[in-house]
């Protein structure tokens, strides 16, 4: 029997038409990847999320109301790699909704957050963006592909504030409640991180420590892809880089809002047996590797190392595999930096 393991952002369970403002350079850069005369359609999306781009910690969901979010939180960006059918289906993602009509790519530049089709567009854009980022690191060319396939996505599957990756159909499902999950790019990319892990190591996450590593990588990838998009498109970032899910968490966290952070001080002895909490140990190590080696080098090492993990890998074995990958790819200095990051988390045997 096929397994289905929810590995999502369990927000609620762990907690006790605006006018368009568009900067010309952003739209020009977003559309600039298409050949002349065949520019891809433009979509209205959030620049990662409204709290991150505005710095306004007082924003609330407002029952999905348009007036709750400033117009400046939106931008236009190209929907790349689409099929020719006029729906959100393409090379790296296909999206379907169970709460309303499917989004049409011809209208993707007009949806706002009060329309469920906005979430469909966000999901397509950010899944595609995440895979394009991995491709830019060499995965699928000089390095093995990391989930370089069409990723199925469902919107509002459960009608509840929970999202997860299911390995029954290798699909991502986004829920709703409070801030609908697919309104926050970091939630979208977090779940895509689980899909990447499962593509690299089928069934990944069968032990508590492997599960924690999966949650940590999802958080780290969310931060990394968002930061890359900010830089590539010239978008503002007015909150702390290490904060994950600033917008998704406004209904259940105190300001400054964060679902989780990847720069905490937990060490191996602080494990409590809950994968999201224990994942903060691993994600801090990944963040330190990024700080030491730079985003591109760190992410190539981090993702490439995961091909060598077991489904039930331990922190120790995964750390040693990542050190060995750094040594193989970049030499002893990189390996020493990676080792130091895991040693600082007091992971045994590193």
C-alpha cells in the first residue's frame, strides 16, 4: 500500500480590489527571459509576502479582504514554462483548485487575494521559481536533477489551516484558514522542499531526525528562494531574512511575526521529538553554512548532499555526508566551514 505522510506547516495546531502598484524595472526584468515576440503572461503576485515586503507587522488577514493588504505588496511577474493550454500547467508545476474556478493565465495579472484564483497563481509562480533556482545551481545539468518534473499542486484541499506534501501522489496540498497558506511564498516553497527531498530520496523522513531534517530544509529553501527572488527582481525585504512565514503567521504569532526562524540557538541536546521544533537545530546549521560560504556555494552543497541521505538518516550521518560533499565539491576549507556549522549545533560525531 502506498504511504501518505503529512509533512506540512501545521500552523493552527502548534499555536494556542486594491489598485496595482508596479515598478517598471520589476516587470521588465520578470518578462525578460522570454524570446522577443513571445513574452509569457504576467501574473499578479506577492513579493514573497506582504509583511516581508512592507515591514508592516500590524497587517492581519481581514477575512481574505483586499483592503487588508497594501497595493504595494503586489507586483507583476512572468509565468514562465507554461504549456499552451491557457491554464496553470507547465514544465515544473500543474495547479488545480477545489474551491472555485481554475485560474486562466490570460487573467493572471488581475487576480487579488480575495479571489481564490490568486492562490493558484501564487502556487504556480513560486513552485516554478523554486525549480528554476535549483536549475540555476546546476541541478538537472552538471548535477543530478532535484525534483525536475511536473509538480502537482492542489489548493485548499482540506479547508483547514494546514499544508503538506503527500508522497501517495507526490503532490503538494495547500489549505486555508487565517491567511490562506498559498498566499505566502515561504509556505509554498517550504512544501516544495519536501517534494525535493522525496524526489532525491524516495520516502525520506521515516525517522524523527530525518523528519526534522526535512522540516529544516523546507524552511531553509523557503528563505533561500525568497532571498534570491528579492535580489533578482529588485524587490524590497523589510523583515529579518531568517524569519519564515511572516505573513502566514500573523494570526497566531506575536510581532515580529514568524512561523519559525532558522537562526535560533538550539543544539542537539535540545531535541524534544517534534519534527518542526527539532528542525530548528538543523536549519541553523544550514543558515550558518550559507553565512560562511555564500548562498550559491552553500545551496549547491546542501542540496547535492541530500542525494546521499537515507530515508531514516540521523543528524550525525546527514551532517557527515554534507561535510564529505563539501570536501568533494569545493575542498578542505569548505568542508571545514560545513563541519564547524554542525559542530556548533553539538551534533555527535561531527
